[in-house]
């Protein structure tokens, strides 16, 4: 699977898949994470068939990114990060946007009901 191409050309579809998966759960985690000087909130799904991870991240300044982590044929782990265009981020439910901003600013995760994603 060519993840580099997918993250650039199918980000809307991947986000829709992520939101659909999370909305089907009774609850999911919006986590806080950081690396050096960067901080972000994140929601994630894992797929067992490809052993990959797809995440939606919110950074300071309202910058949204799609993240894909995956293993190649030689079992090396790779990470791809793609900044999202405003028209793509507009499809993210407002309740999730607000919750992820709270997680990022409070530096503390939240457990959210899946039904929060059904409200657009």
C-alpha cells in the first residue's frame, strides 16, 4: 500500500473512516501528547488487517494534521504527517474540534462518547 500517496490524495476519506470508526464506539479517547516543543491532541484508530494507525491531530494555532503510522514489508515502522486544508478540517464535527482544543490547552486527555461525532 502506498501510504505516501494515500495521505496526500485521500485525506478526506481517511478522516471520514476514522470518524465513522470512532462514532461506532461507546467511548473513545482524545489524548494529549508532546515532543520537544510541540504539543497536540490526538484521536486514533488502529487497523488490524494492515497493522497501521490513523490519527487526527490538532496543534497550536488550529493546525490540523492527518497522521499515518505503518510497518513496511521488512517490519520497519514509518510515520507520515500531512497538514490538512481548511476545507478538509471543516468536515470535522465542531464538538470534536472543541474537545480536542480543550485536551490540548488543558494538557489532559478526555474520554468522549462516540455519539459526539454524529452531531455535525
